[in-house]
């Protein structure tokens, strides 16, 4: 998966999806966010077995793909990146 997206937009989407990922769970993958790119759309999904959220945002077209990444880690990494 390869894409280009605004840091501000992605940080906003991640901050919205994080509450839907439990911090303590017996199923570790639930602490992750699912990022899927298809064409020029990036979809971010958070799920905690009782509620879920799926948010799509426009991105520059790139290679399609999907990945799960710990939501808190992704949020922390975005905070370290420069504004540009």
C-alpha cells in the first residue's frame, strides 16, 4: 500500500477512530485500526466487538492494499511528524 494523504486529515480521522479500539483486550488485533486503500479512497476502521466506525477520506491514487496498525502507535507517530 502506497498513498499520499494530508497529515492533518489523517490525524483527525485517527483521533475519531481511536475511541472504537479498546486499550485492554484479550483479542490483540482489536487494538488495531484497519487502513484500506482502494483507488483514491482510504478507509479507516475501528472495532471493539460491540461498536465500530468506518471513515473514508480521499487520497492520491496509489497501490491498493490493507494493513492493521495499533491505533495508539499510529496516533503517537502522527504527533511526531512535522506539520508539512
